[in-house]
């Protein structure tokens, strides 16, 4: 069996952009945040399968994709 590994052939190592809210109303409260997805990577079950030479039951995930969220940016109208 081969050791679990991954390659980063998708996405970008850095991302920069400017986004505007087309429905922004300066009279209303609002909040914004960003969500990001990590490239799929081997899950601990993949490493155990190789290390212990296991035959895992069908349906056991061998990859995972982590998610991250930024801190929210809050907007409060003056007044």
C-alpha cells in the first residue's frame, strides 16, 4: 500500500478581491464574513488503513475537506 498524500493542483495559495454588496442599505445593520475551503487531504482513517494494513468497511471516508470562516465584519448605521 502507498502512503496517503495529496497535491495542491486546485485553487490559489493567495486570494485577494474587492467585493461590494449590491443590496447594501446604509440605514440597515449588516454583517459580512468569508468562508474558505481547504484542498481535500487524507483523513486519519487513510493513514491507519496503510499503517495497520486494514480492510475498512465500504463508506469509510479516506479524504476530508476542512472549512474556515473569517471573523464577522459588523456594520451599524450612525445615529
